[in-house]
C-alpha cells in the first residue's frame, strides 16, 4: 500500500460485511504472525458480522471508521459505547496492510477527544498478549488497573459434571422489566451504570442472550451475569457479583446452560478462589487481559466478568 491520507468518519450499516472481513483478517493475521494461532478464528468472516450488528443496535452511529481518503477503502474500525457514567471503547482493529500508518492511534485519539468533550472517563479492556495495543493505550494516557484471566471451558452435552455450588437455587433468569434494577446494583458495587446494555440484553432482539440473576434470602440482587448463546460468540459476560461465592454460582449456571459447546469467560486474577474453582471444572487459560482507564482509577467492589461483545470495561 502506498502512503495514503486517512480520513475518519462514521461506520454505516452498509459497511457491516466489510467490517466482518476486516475483523477476521486483522485477528487471523496478528495471532498467526505472533502466536501461530490464526486458525482459532476460523476460515470465514461471516461470524464476525455479529459485532457491527450488535454495536450498531446498541449505539447507532457511534463507531469510528478509518478510510483511505482516495479509494474509501475501510482501513480500521473503533467501536464506541457511551454510558451514563463513562464511555467504553470496544474492539479497535486495523487492516493488516495498513499497519504502521497510525490508523489505530488516529481512531483512538478521535475517541479520546469525544470522551473528553463529554467530561467522562474512557474505559477499555486490552490484551496483554498484544503489547503494541497495550503500549498505544498507555501512551495515550490510559492506566491499567485490573488483570483478568481468559478461561475456556468445553461443557459436556450432559452439562456441568461438577456438583452445583452453594446458592445455585437462588439463581434465575432475569425478567424483562429488571434492566434498571440490575443497572442500579452494578452502580452500587462498581460505580458505573449502563441500564441501556441490560435493556438490550433483555430485549434479545440482536444476538442471543440470557441474563442470570442471583438474589439473597430477602430478594435483594447479589449478582447478575449475561451469557451469549449465539453460535458466532460463545462468551460469558458481562456480569458483576458481590463476592466470589455469588460469582461461582452464577458462572456455573450460565455454563451449564451452554451444554455441548465451548464458552470463554474473563475472571479477575485476584478472585483466586473463583479461578481455582474454574480450573477444577476443567477450564484452561487462553489469554490475559487488563482493564485500562483514562480518568480516575475506579475503586469498585465485588467480582467483575468483562466481555468483548459489547465491550464492558
């Protein structure tokens, strides 16, 4: 590719196929070149179309597209998620042939300018395997504060083989009218609020979601955990629980519901008992991620389960 001028504009619905191809090519290229693991993302970009579809349904017109000014070729994409208390940055991806041309930095700077104009913190979760991205975010002022272990578990067709953990009888599916209640609970623990996200999951119109809630004996919420059941995305999360015991019960229930499939979930490395329990179920580490923030470092409580669709830093 010759040196070209990059222009930034809004991602449009007609770009979704191009975004799917870009996400697939970007991930395959990076993981194959660095880790010889490109095959983990499959041969087809079609599953990645779910990403722009979900992001557009949640935050219409918010995603940033980087294009070749002359050809209008899509060179990069950066998903933005405004919430009540912060702005989250989702996947940031660039075309392999555009490497080294400042595409990711230009998109991130545009996101930062937008966030600072709104007077809100910017949050994201980045891979610790991708030191280029981690370093870019750090140079732009984001501070890492929490490390997560990415765990993969293959669930047998007959369900979880380990005994149900304590409290499992108090885990249930959330009701359609509970978005505000769940958002209030998370705000009380973590200081962030995203009622729009919970309403989106509970409507279940784009993607395939289940929302699990655990209550105490008085009927107060102790935890919430979302799980994707879409064939293109086998992630558990987002979620938050008041303690590791609650997080364990929610996670076991969400995993057991995904019988005969694989699931990926992120657990704070500091939640040592929960991590060991996941190991005892047969989960294995596949990656590490860290939460980063531009703004005050959060002082949250409880156990957080981040995810990447949508980004839930």
